[in-house]
C-alpha cells in the first residue's frame, strides 16, 4: 500500500522530503529504523517500520521532538501565539532569539525553536562556536504555522524513541532486525560550500571517514544494513568504495533569494 507523503513541520536545509520515495525504495526491510542524524524527520515520517530509534547531536531538536510527542496540544497552543504580525519583525525576532540563547528551560527553548525556524532566514539551524544560535531574520510576509504537520509527527512519534547523542552512540543501539539510515552533514562541493555549523563542534572529514568505516563494519560484522546519503564527490566515492552506490540528481538553490537553481549529484551508499 502506497503511503501518502508527509511533510516535516520544520523547514530544513538538506531535508529529505523530495527524495523520500527514492530513499525508501533503497532501504532494506527490517523491524526498526535507526537514524543517527534525524534532522527534520522526513524519512521517519515517510517510512513504515514498526519502531524507530531517532537521534541527533543537537539537543534543541531532540527537546522539541520529545515535547511534541508528549504534549502536542499544549505545544500548539503556546507556539501559535508567536505566529502573528506582532512578532513578525526584525526587532521582535532578535528579542526572541536572544531569549532562546539564554534560557535553560527546555520547554521554552522548544517553543522558540519553531518560531526561529519559521521566521528565520531560509529555515537554517546554525550556531556559532560558543553554541549561540545566530540565524538572521527572514523577512517573510506570513510564516506558515504547521499545525497539521505537528499533529502528524506527534502521532507517528508514538512508535519512536528519541536520543540526544552522537552517531557512534546511536550505532550501538542497533541490533538484529534494525536498519540504519544516515543523513550526516554533507561533504562540501567546494571549500566555501562546507556547512557543518548545524551544531556546536561541526562534522569534519575525519568524522566522515569514521562514519563510513562504522557503517561498513556494522553491516559486515553485525549483519545490520546501513544506507547513507551524501554529495557525490571524489571523497565520498573513496569513503564508500565498499558499498553499493547509486547516484541521483537533486535540485538545489544556488542564490540567497532562491531564484536560481541547479542540479547537483547526490549518492546513496548501501552497506548490506
């Protein structure tokens, strides 16, 4: 039975909604899907495993998902208050961003995270080296309030467990019957195109190599298949040389206003 495609409630650079069907076709069968880099959750939302282990190194993202899972209606009520004209200006945005960067209340951070995601520039999630969220105001006429998407996520999340940890810890959770899908920060297509500031610390070439080796070992030693996404580059082809690789063309914005688009080639690498 074909699933109806479900959008994530977060805007997300590199989100996999458009590629979810192609990725789903290449995922081996299993009981539990393990995602060490869950991001916006498009693959989680557009697959049908019995259960899910969903992890990310970004604590704000995991706080948010746990909040939506546990109390979606309270969360909707509180976030909706920020989605009006009063809060849609640069001064208010910077005030909310400053509040987000100082509060230690995880619920408040979850509420503000959605606001910053929808009102900030291009749905970016970016922190500086001190862990300060620094995405500028987006200047959108009327940011969309994703009520139905949040409710759909909350319903699907009943099958999921969320963890804030790095990919090494998440791989350890994979056991027989699991399938692992990895969507790590991509290898840059140029030196200036590298974007690894999604969380404090980044994701360098050494991390890319360690992930590739861990994926191969997990499939070969533990018998757990691993599918990875990344840009198709000389580096990724070398790192994934032991995998079954497929290349796909993907449209990407190449200018700040999103008016200019080009095709880039991504790679899906399956260790099985």
